[in-house]
C-alpha cells in the first residue's frame, strides 16, 4: 500500500469518512429494530465498516490511489513471540483491571450473560477482519501521509478505542490499538493484526466465562483462593517476557 498518497490523509478526513459511513448505515437501525440485539448489532457493525471501506476505495480509485492489503503472515517468529505476551497481558493485567473497574462503576449489580453465537462470530471473525482493514489498513496508512508513525499509531488507536464505548473497555481498547498499530507498522501485514485481534477477543470472551464461573466481580476471587498471588505472578512474568522479546527484536 502506498502510504504517501492514500486517503484519508488527516484526522478531519478520517472523521468525515466515519460520519458519512454512519449516515449510510443508519437506516438499518430502523429496519433491524425487531432483530435480536446481537444479530442486529452484527449486521449494523458490518454495514458501517463495509461502508467505510467502500467509500475509501471509491475516493482512492478516483484519485488513482491503489489500495492493497498484505494477507500473508509476515515475520512469523515475531508473530509467535507476541502471542504469549498478549495472553499474559489479557489474563494477568486486563482481566483483573477491567473486573475491578466494573466493580467500582457498577458494584455487584453487574450481570454477565453467556455470549450468543452472533456475538462469538462477530468477536472472533467479523470484527477482527473489518476493524483491522479500517483502522490499520486504511486509517493508519493514510495518517502516515501527514504524521510520524508514532503519532499515526496513537491517533488511530484513540479512534479505535472510541468505537468501544464501554468505559471499562476504553483503557484496554486504547492499549490494544497501540499494540496492533505497532505490529502492523513493524510487519506490514494485515493478517498478523487480524489474527492477534481475534486472539485478543477470544481472551476477552474467556475472561467473561471465568467471571461467570466464579460469579463474583471481586478480583480477589478471580482465580480462586490464591488469585492475588496468581495475578502478581502473571504480571511479573509479562514484563519479564516483554524484556525477553525486546532483546530479540
């Protein structure tokens, strides 16, 4: 993909494109009012992001800019090293922190239900593909026309996190947006970020399962009797493993 010509090139153009996509997808809100929440949400989500991709493609085609994506796994050794780091972060830091944040915000009133098939399909397949194509493949690439890679990663991650409107999810979404942006910048492969995004969402769904099993929003009981010790061990192991990866990049 030619990052020096790709549209959108700045933050204003990104938001204009997002607003236009929302406008095109908005009629589905009324058409899907009788559908289940998860099915309707999945259809609306797909329409929104497909609209964004379609508009971006048409604008770039008119400007004679070629959009292409690398769907091959690049730098496979690095990709494999990142998976354990991702899992340690999810279960050692994100799950305890988000559980605690939910408890602070909602107390014991929070009720977690089992995810529907539509939510599982959306989380593991549809969202990773469409979100990576939009946020890394289009937005991040386009922002590099005007901003440095670090700034482009941060801006695309901030926009990415805004789409995850649940307050307990915002810190995690921002961190993952930065992480996935870095992976895309380092490897140039959209497939790498799609797979890592899917693994992340699987971890989040698994975390929800753990919380439902213990039936308690208190992190002291998240992993059983020795939760605090297990969490501390996972956090230390995460940072040790990060140091190991850094030495080998």
